[in-house]
C-alpha cells in the first residue's frame, strides 16, 4: 500500500517557551489522535518530527502512524529555518519511496511547519531550493504562532 509521509517541522527556539511550546505539543498530539481515528490513515500515514532552533534534529524518524508517539520537544536558541529546510529536504529524499516503472511510490508528502518567529540564519538559499525542486512534489502548510512570526518569509515558502 502507498504511504502518505507527513513531516512536522517544529520551531523549538527559546521564544516558543511557555504557552507556545505547550500549544505545539498539544497541537501535534491532537493531529495524531485525529489521524488514529481514521482507518485509512492507520494504513497509509507515516509521521516524522524535526525540531529546529539554532540546530536541527530529527527527533522522531518517519514511522507508521500506529508506532508514532509525539516526542517531548526540546528548547534551544536561534531560529535556523534555512538549516531546517535543508534538513527536511534531505529527510524527504532519503525516506520517501519514489514511483518507478515497477511500483507506485509514496503519496505526495505533507509538511506542517510551525513557527513563532523570524529566521536567524540565511534562509534564502533553502527557500530557493525548495521552490525550485520540491514545491510541486510536496505540500507544505505553514502555521504562524503569535504576532511575531514572520509571515513574509512563510509566504515566500508556501501559499498555505
């Protein structure tokens, strides 16, 4: 059966501490709980969580929905969106199954980017690579938490 890879790309910078950090964890748990109520999702959805602040780390590798448990999220300094996007693209390349003449590959991966701030690194090359090579093959949904999220940057990345 074809898989639907879903990646959570989560801003865990120090500005997320407190209420936003709690919203991030609760939101991810809510999405997972909803997906688990759908029999088709139980058979097709695979989830991964990538956390980013000054550094980027895959904190939950891509696994099938029944085996995914939302991880406790760390906190760090900085908001390295560019590094996070490069890491995400690498994870997508490494973990998604491409369609070939012999088999159907994964469904179009989905990404939920959740952030509350402005990038602290040079994110432009990463957005350029995303729009040139990934934008038509993956769907990214950007979620801005709070009034300080840089909507201009998010709009450069996605219309969603």
